[in-house]
């Protein structure tokens, strides 16, 4: 589609409502300047991107000229602001573009055109930025999902997508979203966080990080458990960085977020159904297919349904060293969730058989939480020791103990070794990995 058609789709009608004018007093001026840019540029809309420096400079020079011609009684600050907003509109994603560029923002939430929230340092803030109207929000959503071959309309009013930098996007529109189109963007750093970053953030200690490094290199099967926004994917990415470079890694995700640095990585991503409701490829389909791809490691972004059974079977049939995440509030809850997910696979298995599968497949559960001050901590590193009767035995190895709040509202606490040595140490020794005793002191 041409640039003219795409930009004309978001031009506001000349009969703007009073409310829209109050939201943006320069709306008519910006619309006029935008139309002038349309007249001077006639290119394919897909050519416009943040990476196309030559085109950005051309648009920038046209905007500068048009603003000089149209805005006679404006200050330099006002002119600069209008130019930045128009650039964001044409090249970026409208009023949320500055937040996408702001490294301190970790999440962006659009609740209809007039409310844009961001998360900074674990805290939500209402911003002053606004969209013009529902159509403006819809334009930005379509601009995000169209290059990925995804679609959103009344017949398919929900979509998951990702931005070029890997940030995860969820959009939902009316009639499901009553107060207007809604966008939620989970941002990921262009430079993925390293283990040193998590140590500096206080997510874990250096001893815990070293312990987890030995566990991953020793091919233990690990589940990262936690609530929404607790940092599971970031921790999974850091754990994946411990995998030796020569191994073949298959990653499986709904929206590709993991940023592995190894050379031999195959990234797989699910696909939604088409207009006829056909062609859907699920996480479970990809897990099954990955077993035919000679993987050394399988990394699943998140298990949430029947694919848990296939993942457990893979872990139990020679594909050790697998990593995944799941939603749960504690290591014990994670086991219950896995039981439920296996039952969702449609296999009529007795609970005892499911627990046997889980106990023999998973070696370690890492529980991560977002605390009340917005900080993210690994609160438990827990070994799955096996079965005793009908119960799976868990043993904490490291634990974070909260000690209240300081006078600034920050959570006080410390990471502790529980004093119990993990049973899998012998398993690691057989693979030539000896964990230094200082880690447990």
C-alpha cells in the first residue's frame, strides 16, 4: 500500500470535535503539514522505518521546510515539538514512540486513545501523551502487526505480535475492548540483560548465579516460575546464555523474544489461524516438530497448555538440559499447574503417572517474584527430589527472606543458602562438573 493511502487513513476529518482540538491545539496545523509531506513523497509505506536513515533525513528536511512556511508565530521549541510528533507519526508509532525509545520504560499500556500508562522501575505512571481518537490507535496497531502477516479486525479482535527489537505486543479492540482499542507492549532491551546485570539489580547473588551456571552446563532440566511481569523471560534468557556455544538450540515461542548469543540457534514461532480458522501452529506442534530437528537443547518461552506433556516426555527421553517458564506463585504451585496442563493435552492419565513424569523430568524450579516496591527477585531455587508416596518432594536450596521495608519503601531482605545440599550434585559430578563448596557457605 502506498504512503499516501496509509497516511490519509489517519488524517483527521476537517470537522474535528472540540475534545480532539483540546487534546492537541496544533492538530489542524499538523494535519496541513502532514498533507504537504504526502504530496512531496510517493513511496511504498513499507520502506519507511527507523532503520532507513536516508528516507528519515528526506522526511526531516521536508518537515523542516513545511513548518517554516506554515508556523510563522511559533517559538523554536514549539516548532521542534511539532516536527518530533510528525516524525513519530510518519516513521514511528505515534505518541508511544518516545516511550519505545526510553530505556527506563519497561512496559507501555494504552487504554483507549486518552490514557497511556508506562512502567518505570516497577511502578505504573499515567503519562500526558494521548492519541487523537480510536482510529489513530487502530492505525498504530495495524502498523505493528501488518509487517508480520497478522491481522486485527472485528472478526479477529485480538492479536499477539512483536516489534523489530523483539518487544512483545498484545492488542485487543472493540467490541471486546469496551473503552477503545488497547495495546500492551512488554519492552525488551536491544542489548539483552546479562547475568551481571541481574546481580547488580539485586535479582540474585553472584553465588546463586554461579550455581545456576553449573546447573545449566550440567544439563539439568529447569523451569522458571513466576507471576506476570516478574521477569521470567529475562531470567530464561540469562540461563540460556550459559549453554555451551557448540550445542544446537531450538527455541519455541508465541512471539519471539529470546535473544540468544550462541551461533547454532533455530528460532521457531507459533502462527495464528487464518480467516477460515485454519493453519494454526501451536506451541505443542512446534515442540513435537523440534524433536525431529536433532536438538541438543529445547528452550520453550512458556508452557501454558497441553504442550507441557510433550515437554516432559522430551525431558524424559534424552533431551535433558531443556529450559522453560510457567505462570505460578510458588514452586509447589508450579507443579500443580504442570499437572493441570498435562490433563489439558487430552491424554487420560492418572494423577500418579503425571506426577511421576514431572518428578523424573524436572530437576530445578527457579521462582521469581515482583515485590511490592517493584523490584524483581529470585525468591526460591528449589530442587525436585522425586516422589514419596503420591507426593513430589521439593527442597529449597536458596531462598530470599523479606525483612520488611526501609524508610524509602524499599523491600529489605537477604538471600540465604538453606543448608541443604542438592541431591543432583552426584549427577553433575558424573558429567565432570564439580560445584565449589564456597557457593554453599
